[in-house]
């Protein structure tokens, strides 16, 4: 990976992080100001906050691993994913693992 690609990749990670923080700040501000989100968030906190956070966390993990380690390849049994398909499959696996962990912890 060239130096320019690495710099642009870190910029993408930074922008994803900033946009996520901005989104959550806007949602929280409107929810507290108008009270619109409070009932929904209290009743379904894992779905309203947890799943979007898991999606962004998965994206962050995939982007950071791609930047630090290079191209990702995923092997599931006899099937191997490389190229553009590997990060997508890896993101799905990360998201499902995080969503399952949220479900397990939320039931307790």
C-alpha cells in the first residue's frame, strides 16, 4: 500500500469516526430537547444505540485492519474470500458477532 493510500485510508477512518460522533450528538440533542427519542430509546436501547454502534465498530475494525495489515482475506471452511469480497464478509462476521454479544448481554 502506498503512502498516499495509507493517508487517505486514515482520513476515511477519521471521517467515519467524526460522522458517527456527529450523528449520535444530533440524535441525543434532539432526543433530550424534544423528548421524541426517549421512550423509544428506553424501550429498545440495544436496537437504537447498540446495533448502529456495532455496525460502525465493525466498519472501524475492518478499515483499521486493512490499513495496518494490507488486503484482507477470509477463509470459511472450503470457501476463501479475497479482493473486494473479503472486507464485506469480514464486516458481516464482525457485525453479527457484536450483535449476538449485545443480544446475550441485554437478556441478562
